[in-house]
C-alpha cells in the first residue's frame, strides 16, 4: 500500500471508529467466495425481489458480470451491524435493524466516496428506498443510495465472513447485517 493510500485508509479508519459498526475487515476482492447456489436462490425468487428492483438480479447483471465488477477493484471493506431482538420472530425488529444498517451504510459509503473514485457498495437484501421501484421502465431515482444486494452478486456471505474473521451469527435473538465496499487505491486518470 502506497503512502497516500495508507493516509486515506487511516483517515477513514479514524472516522469508522466513531460509527456503530459491530465488526469489519479489509480484504482483496480475489478472495471473494462466489456461489452459483446463492445466485440461484435469487433466480428462484426465494425472497420475492427477483425482477422487481434495480438492486437485485437480473438488473445487477449476470453472475459473471457481477464478478467482473468486483474484480475491477483492488480492495474491499466488509462491515456488520448486530442488533438484539425481542425474540427470533421479531419481524418488526429485523426491519428496524435493517433500516439502521442501511443508514450506517450511507455514512460508510460517504467516507469512501470522499477518498476514492466510484466505489462499489453492496448491502442487504435488495433496496427499499422507494415504495415502488422504477425497474425496469425507468432509471433508478437514487443511484447513489441504491446498493445492490450482496447475495444478488452471488457472494456467499457466510463463508466470506468466516474468511474475514467476522461472526455471521452473533447469538440467539440477534440479527446481523452485512455491507461490502469495493474501492481502488488511487483515482484512475483518463489517457
């Protein structure tokens, strides 16, 4: 890592310490564990978001295109939030925790956007910014705040968390949400 990039990472890390991040790690995109099964769950519409949002397949591209997007970057940063629930069936609590996680993702994304050009931000379970998504008829209304789903890219979060030393499960009656930000060491210049 060059000196200028180390300074940028140090600056970001100082700001990250002020945020309610549960766990985090930096890693190289080459280490990502992609899974046809994970992407297949999207295509089987197991969550009901397939074909309804710019944040989910098929709008995010094929699995090969998603891999290519990730591999365009030199570095990745994964972070989590972990929230205690009333019980395992606290649907309202899950929803509230997800909203808090997405607000935190906005803050973390802003930190990286200030220091790096065009980072790629992936987050949880598809976008919920709009009551009705414009997909596929019109462009996304909020492209800077719409984060494609990690699983929609085919990333096996359970194994990626393990690789990064991050807990996927933080105990009974908790929900853990993940986001990943991909970034390059320096601003690319046009030739």
